[in-house]
C-alpha cells in the first residue's frame, strides 16, 4: 500500500471557502478529483488541484524508491482537510480618524492519497462470532 501526503501552508484563501472545495474530492479517485477541480468555479480549486497533482507525484516517487508498482488509477483521496493558518491584519482608514480592521485569512491544506488495502483475510474469530 502506497500513501503520500502533500501540504500547502499559508495559502491566501479562507479556510471556510477551501473546505467547500475539499469536500468535493474526499473519497474520490485521484484522477476524478483532478477533473472535478479543473472545472470547479471556486478560486480555491486551483491551489487544491496543484496539491492533488503534487501528492500523485509524491506517491509515484515513493513507489519508485521502494521498488513497488504504482498504477495512478488506484490512487484515491484517503483524507483531505483544511486548517486555519495565520491571519494577516490590515487597517483601512474610516471617517473621523477611526480605523477599520481587515482580516486576511490564510489556510493550511493537507491532502492524503492512498492505494486501497488488500481485503483482510477472514480469521477464525470472526467466523465464531458470525456463527453465534
């Protein structure tokens, strides 16, 4: 089983908007996820597309290093999540000398690709439970 992780940190997209895009690809096959992201209209889809492509390349390199065969059709998005990054605080001048705070939020996005595990062998313990 090959598992690869790709992360991007401090990306200038709000976590709330990025989570909507990440929810589209969770559990999907990697090639299908790339197709979905390519045609998604949200602005967060472009960096996430690059991240999934990077995770696929990481999986290929990892498989080559370990001497395993990897078919890219077998890869699927095992996990993908968005964490909140640092917030850039900016100020905009307002009337009567006041200042209005603008929060520019950032995200840390993580994508985990994996190949499906082989079906576990049926043990005698599970047969005993099934017979009861």
